[in-house]
C-alpha cells in the first residue's frame, strides 16, 4: 500500500524557536502505520530538529549537486547525509523559476540524491497559461519524461511526486478536486505507461498549492491524491495538524 504523506515546505520562514515549537507539536500527532509527516526546514534548523526527532521526518529544501568544493554558500548532499537527513525536495517551481533551475540540473540532483539513498519529493506542475490553453496534461507529461523517466523502476521507489500547479502556489487559489484528481490520475497512468502498474500504484502523489485546513479533506479523499505538500498553512502548527488529520 502506498504511503499517505503530509509534508511541510517552510521555505525561507520561521525563527529557530518557532520551528522547534511547531516540530515538537507535530511529534505529538498520532499517525497510522502507512502515514508519514515530513518537514522541509531551512538548513539552519535541520540539526536542531534531528536532535528532537521521533517519527516526523526531516527534509532539506535544496542542495548543490556537486560532492564538495569551492561553492561558497552552498550545501552538499554529503552535508545532509552527515546530519542524517532522510528526504530532499527537487524541482520545486520556485527553484525552477526564481533560481533558473533547468531540467539538466533537476536530473543531476535526482541522480545525486538517489546515489545517497535519499527519499525525494519531486515537484511538477503547469503555469497558468498552459492550463488556460488546455495544455496542462501535455505540459506535466513532458516534465515527467524530461526530468524523471531516465530513472529505473528500482530508483522510482525513492520518488514521491508532488503535483503543484504553479498558479495555485501561495496564491490562495486551490485547484478544484476535479482538476487535481484529473491530473493525479493522469500522472499515475503516465508512470504506469513507463514503469508498469506496480510502480504506479506504489508511488505516492501529493497535491500542493494553497492546500489548507479547510480544503485538505476534500482533496485527500480523491482516490489518486495521497497527501499534500503544504507551504503557507504549514507555518502554523494548528492548521498543519488539521491538514494531517484530514487524511
Ligand atoms: P502553498 O505552497 O501551500 O503556500 O501554496 C506550496 C508549495 O510551494 O509547496
């Protein structure tokens, strides 16, 4: 049975005190066996969170694909492994758009993370113009084929997919359940076409983009939506806990 996951993407927010306070409250939430919480924290809090960890996974929002060297200000995957971080985000639309992360870089990061046996939340999703012109399915299929489909079926076991329509991220506009379920089903079928049904059925596909305590239950009730990647609403432990309990 594929895992149900609710992940927090804290982005460039929170103080250390706030981060620890939210994390400790999440540690109190009781989970079912196939349920998981992951917190993608700013680098500077990772070590402190790991020290307090029982069952809430700690993930990094980014890393540099080079093993080591003269890359001032960057953090390598070995640094994350050293802190026993178990998960990374790759392909988030903010990295693609604000930091010009190309498909080549995304592929390289996926390979590096897999070499280090990291679990990966790989993000995909269309900009508004593609949805308005009815090209959203084609666009996301192309992202999957370009970024992801060089991986083997075995390597796909480390991949969790987050479908995050760019027009829904941080905007307060959420995809309707029909829009989200259509895309999630399509992503699963696309994976099945490439890797077969078993891989597709075992791949968790999360929804992200203005998911909140009010709309989470309806989204998570869709057959192909296995949880969420939550930005704004993960910065408050009460809201985020409601989202976890909506599963
Ligand atoms: P949001 O962000 O929930 O604030 O829309 C989601 C994300 O960027 O992962």
